[in-house]
C-alpha cells in the first residue's frame, strides 16, 4: 500500500497532516507513505509546480492524497508555472478521467444547506463526472464571419470508449451503494448525448443488479433541489458534471466537508489507482492559522481506502467518526465553530 502525500500550498499541509494521522491510526499492513512537492511550494523549491520527481512518485504509488494548490505569490507567473497546473498536469499524466464527488448531508448540519432542512436531509448521493472529454477538449476557436460578426465555437464530442469507461466506474460505484444510477444527458437535442445514452444502455447489461434511469440535465438540476433523495449515483459528461457537482455541493453546506476522488483505468495490486483531494482550495486567507477544517481531506482519505485499497470497512469507520463528531457538535471555522484543525483531527481520531 504505497501512498504519495502531496500537501501543496496554503492550508493543504495543515489538512493533509490530520488525514495522515487518521490513515496511520489503522496500522494497515504494508502501508508506506512518502511525501512530494506540488504547486507553489514546488515552484519555490524546484522552479516548477509539478517537478519530474513528484510525477515519478505519483506513478510509483497506488494512490495519491492531495492537499491543495494555489499561492498568491505566484500570481504573476506564466500559465505553465502557476500552482494550479500541478493538478491539471497530474490528472492528464495519470489518465484520471473519472471525478467522484459525494454529497451527503450530515445529521445536525441541515441548517447549513442552501435548501430547506427537510429537503437537505435526503441528500446522500455521488456524482461521477467525466473529466477528459466534452466541450472543454473539443476543437474550438473564434472567427470573423463574412458579415463582420465575430463567432466563437467549442465542439462537444464523446467517443464510445470514453463513455463506456466512465459508465463502468459509475456502475461499480452504484453496486457498492444503493444500486441506483441516473445517467444525465440532453439526448432530446444533442447527438453526443444520444450516443452517450446508447453506450450507457449497452454497459447496463453487465450490471443487472443496478437500476438505471436516464434524465435530461435540465430536469436533473431541478430534481436535485426539489427531490434529491431520488439520486444515489449520477453519471454525466464533463460540462453537465461541472455544473451539477457544484450545485450538489452547496446543497449540503460547507466547503470544509466535501471530498473527491479522481480515478483512471490503471489497476494496482490493491484496486484502482486514484488521486484524492478535498474540493476546497488553498484558502490563503486562513493559511497557517490552524483554523482550516480537515474533515474534507479526512473524508478523501476514506474514499482512498474504499476505491484504491478495497478497505470498505475502514472507509465506513472514518465516515462514521466524522458524522459522529459533527452530530456531537464539533464545528470547524467553516461551520461557524471554534474547533481548530488539530482539535477536529483529534475529535475524529477519538471516535474512530
Ligand atoms: P484557491 O485559489 O486555492 O481555490 P480560494 O480562496 O479561491 O483558493 P478556497 O480555498 O476554496 O478558494 O476558499 C474559499 C473560502 O472558503 C475561503 O474563505 C476559505 O477560507 C474557506 N475555506 C476553504 N476551505 C476551508 C476549510 N477546509 N476550512 C475552513 N474554511 C475553508
Ligand atoms: Mg478557488
């Protein structure tokens, strides 16, 4: 079990320290941790946000725990030297095409949601977003038409193998949860979506135990705030996933609680290779103050145990410990409380 730890910038090192303490608490056989530089921290030390040594370390690992990147001191740098390039580079180099974002309302935190508490309470879903295709990566440009008007375009395209591999990730995730999958598209107007739907239906034959439903993205956006309990796992393309995952995040409240996983096709001796990180950034405004909530990173470590190491029982124990701490009133600064980073880490460890 080789785990690369990339703390990064700002609150990244503070929150990853607590997640590492949680991982170490299990004393799992053969677990080895090694640490690498990314982001602004790497730029200052090596002149590049994603040094070759760091990439090598990621390739040699079974999973990566990533803190956050972003450093105001790097603001004036050329694009390829900016800290944010580290995460984009890792995703591309490691072939991480599936982004998993769970959204769960923890008991006692209903009031933090943008939704009415009785609706917020029903949220326990996982969004599986394709990360390497769609309009972000298609042919694009700006031109001047014959009549002098400027026109911009971005081509939306998905090849069937790209849809197939993300669909398998989603079905596998659904099999480990409530066995319900909603595939989100816009098949009434988009050719891309029609192909998406066909491929999803094809793949569904491999997972008879999972109930599949197709939904148009506009309807999905509406149902997410009207009746979120109808979703367990959601699979969708890059653009729709970008929007829906942020929408789902805010339905459950604080940024300090939201974890994520990015998976590829690479299998290791233990499971699927993946990179795990909180969805929040480096939070320069509170960096170095010991006030950041480490729960999102701790929950990301739980996802790592689940998806990269097949340790479902340990993952569930971490999630239960976080939920218990929250239910018993432990509140980080992001939740209007006064528990510092280490105190929150202690609170979770005590309840493991
Ligand atoms: P970046 O450019 O790295 O994304 P950012 O400031 O744009 O940084 P975030 O880092 O996500 O975005 O922070 C947004 C706000 O949420 C900030 O006010 C930050 O202090 C707060 N915040 C983010 N993460 C946490 C956390 N784990 N605990 C407490 N507050 C947080
Ligand atoms: Mg940001």
